[in-house]
C-alpha cells in the first residue's frame, strides 16, 4: 500500500535553500506519495500537524530546527502517526540526540528504506498551558532563556549552535546575581539559589560529546531538574564536561529526577523550551512517557 508523507517545512530555518528537488526525487523514486506545507508564524507547526492527522496521512516529516520539530511533535502528541525529522535548522540537537543523520538524503532514507530504520518511542515534556508546545530536549528558566534571547537570527546563521554560547556569555554579564527557585518536585517543596533552572528530557547540547549528564535519558519516563549556580558554569560551558557531565557537587546537591515540577522564581524570570520562548515564570511541567514515535537508524 502506498504511504502518504506530509512534509512540514519552516522556510526561515537555518538552511537558506529548502531542498524541494531532493524531496521530490527521493519520495518519487521509492513510490511514496508526498506533499508539503509551510509554516509562516509561531505555532503553525502544531496546527499543520493536527491538520495532517485529520487528513489521514501515514507519516509526518518536519524540516526545520528544534523549535519547529517541537511544534510538530506537540501537534502529533496523542496520535499514532510517527514523526520523521529532516534536520534543517541551526542546532538540530534532537536529531543528534537520536542519531539521525544530518545529511538530508540519509535522513529521508529512514522513511523510504524501512530496513534502515526503526521507530523509537520518546518522552515529551508538557506544561499545563495548552497554548505552549511540548518539548523533547530541555526547558530553561532564567539564564538559559536569556541565552536564547541573546542569540539573534544573524548570529545563528553565522555561527550555528555556538551562537547560543555567545548569547550565554552576554547573559552572564548582564545577570550576575542568582535568583531564588521555589520548586515543587512530585509534590515535595524545595528552595534553591542559582542562575538558571534546567528541566531536561535529554542531555545533548548539540556539540558532539557534550552532555548535561550521562544519566539523562529521553525515554526513561522522568524529567531531570537542575539548578545551576555560578560555580557550576565553568563545567557547564567547558568541553571537558563531555567526559564527566556537570560536576559531582552539582549532581549531588541540585539534581532531581521527577515526573512533574512546578517552578516559581524570585524575581520573575524568562522561560524557554527547545529554542522557543515561553514567557515568564511560574511554569509547571510534567513528563508524558513514550509520547511520540520517531524514525531513527537501526
């Protein structure tokens, strides 16, 4: 039976030359029926994914960065339609986390050559605000959100993932003081100080070998919550952390594995998830285990 693929493409993602010819050639040669829709503004990925479900497509493929991928993932959440990720953004961190090839032809082959792929179920993080998309990688409150605000489009185009590090350096200069984090972790209250609070579903930072913590797993049914202090930043931004993760003191003192977390801050701070600004604190997040099926290499 011929399969129908709906490609959702973000024309403003990292690539300046959307590869429509490649799509047409690869899908046509392998007998797949395909069509494409384009995002024009924020949240279009979610809307278009829900429309794909209504249209009865067999596979949804997304070409764009992590923000677009997460919008589409949020739209597919709750359906049985699998997602194919065709890396086309600045960071492409989720594809790196899952081992999806960066080369477009190889990523498409995960759809067109079933012997090369398998479906992997991953967890998603969701808020109690239905207007906000799901996330697969990481949400951040405080410094990390300010890093994103400091990485403008021109910097992303020129420097890729290192634009976020440059934004982080600027954010550290602008915000030297720590905030108070009032956390409710699976119903238990905890109060800590730090520059940022990270809620990780996956540990990859988008730089080969650099991980937040090797125990952070994208399919373990848990969220890893970290409060990062000033003293931890050297380890967080250093490539040496690729070997040991964030330092042992951080792990022992300010790392929790939970199914839900409520974050309140003093003062109020910016929030983000998978490269998209969410607004301001407070924010409540819970994990949805095995929420999405994604094509990955065998």
